[in-house]
């Protein structure tokens, strides 16, 4: 997966998780609320993975540019 895919899936999981938490609170379902919390955390991790991938790619691109410049 690319960084944008990770970020998009992360945002989606955070949104669905947040909705599940709200629904769980509204209907009094601790299980649904916990599932929502877990899904939201999964989404946050996916977004962080996407951010890290983007940072690594940017760093590699800068190094490659510097190498080409010095050749």
C-alpha cells in the first residue's frame, strides 16, 4: 500500500469507529462502543503508517536529487 492509501483507509476506519462509539453510547452497548474505539485506534495507526511512508519517500527523493545534482 502507498502512503495515500494508508491515510485514506485510516481516515475511513477512524470515522466508522467514531460512529460505532456514538451508536454504542446511544443504545447502551459497551461491546459496540469498544469495537468503535478499537477501529478508531486502528485508523489512527494506519494514518501514522501513511505519514511515515510519505516521510521516508520524501527523504529518499531528496537524497536521490542530491546525488544526481553532484554527478
